[in-house]
C-alpha cells in the first residue's frame, strides 16, 4: 500500500510539474488529475490516495477563502443578494432545459437527464439518482463528469487567456514562498487559526453539512477576519499543495471505463450541454457587471461558473479575482443545489421504495 501511495503521489507530482512548465492554468490540479487518469486507465495501474489528503486540500482552500472576508466586504455582498439569487436560479434553470433536451433526443429518463445537467454537486446528484424513480447512476455520473472536465479545461483557458483582467500576478520563487507581514505570524496566531480551521471542518462534518471540509474552515476563518483578527495568508506553495491533493483525488475518482456504454448516444448532448452552460454563465456574468460595476467580467464569470468551489477558487487566486464575491455566490449555489434541488426532484419524480435516505 505504501508503494502504491508513493507511486500515485509521484505520478501526480510529475503531471503538475509538466503542466506548470507548459504554463497551463491551475497546473497542479489539472496536471495531477490528468496524469493520474492516464496512469490509471491507459496503463491499467492501481492508485491509492487517502481521502484525508483530499480533505486536507479542501481545508487549506476553505481557510484561504475565509481570509478574504472583512466586515466591509460582507456589507458589499449584502447588496448583491438579489443578483446571487437570480443568477443561481438562471443557471440551474438553464441546466434543467439542457436536461430536457437530452431526455427528448436520447431517450434516457427525464430524472437522469435533469440530475445529469444540474450545474454542481456531482457526488450529490449521483447519490440522489439511486433513490429517484427512473434514475440511472451511470448516466448521471457520465453527464456530470463531462461537465466537470469541460469546466476544468474551458474556464481556465477563457479566464487566463481570453477575458480582460485587471491583474495577472507574476509567479516567482519569492511569491511562492511569500507570506504577509512576518510580525503577525506569531505561534499563538498560527495556533488559533489552525485550531479554528481544523475544528470547524470536524464540526461541519459531524453536522453533515455539504462540502464540510471546505465550508467549515471558510465560515470559521471568515468570522475571525470579521472579528478583527490579523489576516494570515497561506504561502503560495501551500495553495499549490492543495491543488495537488485535490487533483490527484479527482483523477482517482474519474471512472472512464464505466461511461463507455453511453458515450456514443450521449456525448454530443453531455459535451454540448457543458460547453453551452459555460458560455451561458459568461453571459450571466456580463449582465452582472452591468448591475454591479465593482465586479470585473472575470470576477462575475467565476462567480456564476458551473464548477466546484475549490477549482474556481484556485483560478480566482491565480488571477487575483474577487474572492469574497466568488465565495458568496458559490456558497449560495452549493446550499441551493444540496438542499433545494434534491427536495424538488424527489417531489417531482418520487422515491424508490425502501431507498436508503441516509445516503444523503
């Protein structure tokens, strides 16, 4: 097991280095993910990556997002609540429309199509498909995986290469190792933030909150920031480490072989729907910039993009986007998808008899 773990880490690290030297966006996440997928599927090798390492990456990411909060930014976000609600409803509704088109054109069940095109919550939607009448977990997983991979490649390219941005911070060895003012990094401050972030993650997990290892540290760290604690930023090298830990996990979880049965019939609608959703988010982002001039197009696009919060956060950190706005939009979307969507789907399609509701 130890040998398999070291090989997995080595392959992921190699992929990250290759993508880094090729100047590909979020290299340590995309590079490690692709390298593990190739290693696992093309070379038929088994990989081992403990889930606790992925959780560590999420805790680091949640902490980083939380340090961006101040009382002033929270007040500003409060003025954006109507926009957050409307953009979330628009994005989810667009996903439902794409699901209906796939249902009419391919013959898959409507419940599978809708769960497969809901923008976000891949694990939640796959689990829910096992409890809903007509749900097919393989179809849902295929469509959600296609969306996730499309988002991970298209959005970084658009943000890093095509869209105008106010800043493109250069990456040097000094910036990788740099932290904030050294006098703030006292042992007591470091201990407080570390204990709060880890404790919040554990409590959020026990409370069965969605995305607990991300949202728990994020919320707790944000409270410390708003209360006036000093801003202890993580050095860039730890953010890269978080990318690596999550990227290897994503590569390990991807099950390409289980999707081959549905590839021919579904791929035009899965891929076309995913690309359509990305550009619909770009359109919604543009509208947001007209309503909120403080948001750049990159900020607004990342806020409403149909991707997971950790991946969008890594992109935002790389282009110095508005982290607090991204977090506000992202948290609302996560809560909406994890709580409102399952209730609505169960009400519309009904549950399979004797289903294990504890899976949620």
